[in-house]
């Protein structure tokens, strides 16, 4: 068992970070979080300013949870009004994790038009059937399959992982990535809008999936994914002229571009903090009160 002492001036909240829907391979059991990241089966918990973990070394944990980021400066840069200010206070310590590029891409292909529990089932099934076994703290776990493993499968095989119509997109992505192993490095080297366009060339990757992958895997913190919750909060609290309108491609573009300009280089952190408090009543801004939606399945 390893431990890591957290810096008191750099808040971190493990529970909020792992429960906010950005990654799909973590489960909380009896106060411990169990997950598989980059071929490592990890068990971790937080006790005050102490992280206790097995399955990875301190450097990997620090890198994955981005503990080297100055979260205070990031949050200060986006704290521009009572709405985001309330979200920051309620969810202080939430951080964006650094996800593996390939797994994140497939995860968000599988996340279209569905909810978080369904995505978790699909990713778990793919790992159990086609990933390498790992002996972990809770017994046998499975790494996410390499692209070469998924590229050899038929769409029928993939549909057995409950991915449905997304099987074609997963298989095409696997074939491409298996043949172009520098794909992630090439995307990471592009300016943000060009990287976004490159991701949307993958079948099954639309604007929201591309923004999620850019934010959660590539560290493009200006990305601002717009799901049903963010659409509601943004149109009521920030863009009331769009309130009641469906999230068409035009509305999506309006919201993400406004957010990038308004919140700045770390707009993606604003997105995640607003998502974190999606069921909370938020204070008024310019006469509008952010919504408190009825309870429903989490979706991204």
C-alpha cells in the first residue's frame, strides 16, 4: 500500500473527480475506488490530505489526476460570476483526469445517445472479452483492448458487447489506429480547432464526442462539451435568448464559442464544475436562475 500527501494549497477531491462522469472504468466499493487505467488495476481512497493506493506508483497517480496543475489559478481564471462561483465552491477539488487517448476515443464513440451506466457496461464487456487480464487488488481485472485486438473483430462480435449500431464506428476506429500508431501524437500537435476537425473524421465522433476526447484525453482545456445538462444551464444562466431551443448544431456552436470566449483557456474546467452541480439550484446571474432539473439517468 502506498501513500501520497496532498498539498494543502492545491485542493483535490477524489470522490468528485471519479464520480462526475468523465471516465467510465471506476467503481466505488466500501470507501475504495477501483479502476483500470493504462493496464494498471488501481485501488485508491482519500483520507483528508492523504491518498492511499495500490496498483500504481505515486508518479502515475499524480500524472493521471493532474496533481501538478495549479488548480487554484485555474479556478480563479474561470470564477467570473455567481453561477460558476457557486459551482466552484460546491465542487472544490474536482480535477480533470488524464485519460489514455485510445480508450477515451472508443468510450465516447460508445457514449452517443445513451447514459453513463450503459457506457460502463459496454467498456467493461469489451475489456473482459478482448483485453489482457490483470491481477489487481480486487482479483482479476482487464485492460482496455488494444486497437489491434478490436480491429480483428467483426461487427457481430462487437455488438455482443452491447454497442449496437456503434459497432461499425468502433471497428473502423480500431482499424485506423492500428495502422496509424502515431495518430494521437499528430492530433495533439494540432491547433485546437484543427484537432477537433481531425477527431470528427472518425465515424461516430460528432462535436460533443470530439470535445470530450480533446478535454479528457488530450488536455485541450478550452474544449467545452455541451450535453443536455450543460445546454440547460448555459441557456438559462448565460444565453437566455437560446432558452427552450433544441441543441441543434448551430446552438451547440453558439454555446461552446461563448463559453470559450467567456471562461477563457480553461473553459473545460468550467464545464465540468457546472456539470458537477447539474442537480443543484444555482444563484441568479443577470436575472436568470440556473435550472434544477428533475432526477434522471446521468448522460454525457
